[in-house]
């Protein structure tokens, strides 16, 4: 028997702040988390900006000794998970540990550690490589360390589907609970790759913004003058439970999971199909899974990367999927403020979507001054909007043509 699944806890580490309250307040106020890169010398780089997390201290969330030897992306994931678990009030002990799992998405893992170790091998030889190199490199160390820190011993896995990873992790975790393989899951996404090779690589692809003189205006989804996305970092984690589990302990419920869709473009390594076919099939799959008509959706947290192809083609795909109802939809891109967290994007954007439903506030798309060609939907420009909605969708699309759409709904007993 299929079970209803609800969100009972949320945790955030974002370029807008450490914690849900700080991040959400900044998001609703339309503040940007983009600034000059501080992690390395950008003198030789055409892009000198990113959305970095500020003021994070790993020792606030784990033992000092452990914090010193933990790669940043792992620390972000553990921190957001601790916040989410505390927020949910769920207690993990020997009675339920085997029924609480962890599933997170991450695109590139410990890229900074890879860079440093490659330099060490080249300059000092293999004998100087840290024994922690491999554990700090692999993406699945995020759910591994969350499990160790929280004591969750149920299903444990990591998704590496590029920019769709966080959303796929949430969707897969939802289905694990829905079909009875666990009673609760810690799920979301994480990324921390504001590094030399990441910025150089995306720069070589001409995919990231070079608006270095106006960092806070650089991420401008759906705007005519967009010139690429901005790399962001952080983690967004949710606690999902079966409705029965949440009700038994009187948990506060943010939203209910309603649908999950996946698709593959089968078109190109990095570019979406011009007609948005993969995105259309993905959103339709989520609608079918939720068993609702398109007109039920009141808000879409768009993938909205601030790149010419994504913004144009996602807008086309929404119009194809929703028909005339597309123009009644509110669609916004929170990447305009957080930058693009790559594999972590789906995690924080699921949290934002749940909060939008719960608080009746739709975050804006900032820096939208002159909509681009065919970008003629309601993108909630520049100012948050108070609107009560019953259903919301969040989209994540990744290189390789991998797509994920999640549908959340307002919880009603």
C-alpha cells in the first residue's frame, strides 16, 4: 500500500545565510548572495564572482577534530542535516535507526581536495598524499557522514546526476518512504566547488557570467541581458516521514510530497532539446504521478539558471506542458539570489518550495528588468508575492539531459 509522505524538518546552508530563518528572510527580501570570489586568486580568470557561503564554521556542527579533517561539502551537508533533524523533532535511537535513511545529491564532490592532491603528487610525489584524500573526495561521503553523525542506519545512497542530483535525491527518498522501505529519510543536495578548475571549466564553456563589476546583478534568469549562470554553494536538506510517523509524534508539517517525475533528453551532452521535450515529459510525469491536472499547480520554482538556452527552453517547456494555464502560473528562479548550486540546487530549492507553500510567500526572480525572447511568463519579478497556493512544482535539469520535477502540496489532514 502506498503511504502519504510529508516534510517535517528543513535545514539550509546557503550564500544567503546559515540556517533557514536567515536564508528565507534574505530570499523573500530579494537579496543577492553573489560577490567576489575569496577562495582563490582570480587574476587570470575572466569570471571573478560566485555565490559563496559566508561565516560558516564546521565546528559549530561537529567535533573540532572531525571538523578540521572534513571537506567543505561534507560539512555543509552534516550542518544542514542537523538543522533539519532538530527542526523536525524526530529522535533517532536504537528503536528506529534502521528505518531512518539518508539520500543526498552531489555533482562534483570534493573537487578542491582533488586539485590540492594532484598538486601534491606533482610537486612532492605520491608519498605525501593524505590518507583522507579518497574519503574526502567521493560524493557519497556526504550521506555517509550524515548517517554517522545522526545515527541513521536505514537506506543510504548518493545521487550524481549533475544539476538534477539534489532533486533526484529528494524524489528517490520520497519513493523509498512511499513504498515502505523506510519510515523517514534525510534527503537533499549539497555542493561546494568554488574552485580553480570548476570556474575555469565553466568559463571555457562560456556558461558563467563575467559581470564582475556588478556581482549582485550577475544572476538574472529570464532577463534579456543575462550572460551566464553564477556558481553557488551550500546545502539544503529536508526530513521526510510517512504521514503516520509524523502524526504519531504530533510533528509540524511543512508540506506533503505529491509527485515525482524523471526523464532523459537523449539529445546533447550539455544543451537541452530546442523544443524542451525532455523537460515537458519530466513535468508531465510528475503531474501524472501526483494524479492532478496542470491547472492545479500555482507556482513553479524554475531551474532558471540565467543562461540563454535554459531560460528560453524551460519557458517553452512550461508553455507546452501547461498550455493556456501557463500564463496563470507564478514562476520564479531563486538562483537569481543564491547562484546555481549545481548538484545542491534541488535540495535548497525543495526547501524554498516547501516554505513558499507553508508561508504563502513566493520568492522573486531578482534582476529581471527586460524579459528575454519568448520569456513572457509571470516570473514574479524583483519583489516577493503573498499568495496562498495548494500545489507547487520545482524543476532541476542537468548536463547529460537528466531531468527531475517534484510536486509538493499544502498539507491537509
